[in-house]
């Protein structure tokens, strides 16, 4: 929902909560795509690069 509303910080906060509760879930393709959208999107989201690397969404 937060991603659809364009709120990158809230989206990232939700992803971190998912990682905390069920770490395997953030490696699913849909959540990796969401992480990539935040990483490569126009808005700056502090901590997203480290999160992407940790969860396998960062390539290269």
C-alpha cells in the first residue's frame, strides 16, 4: 500500500518489519522487486542499499 501511495520511507519500514518477523519472506520475487524499485527509484531512502544487499535484491 505504501509503495502505491509513493511513500518510500513507509514502504521500507514495512519491508524491515517483514524481515524482522519472517526473514525468508523478503527474498520472495515480489518483495525483491519492491526493494529494487526503492533502490533504483528517484526518491532517496536511507538504508535501502544495505537492505537490498542483505536480502539479495542488489545485483552487481
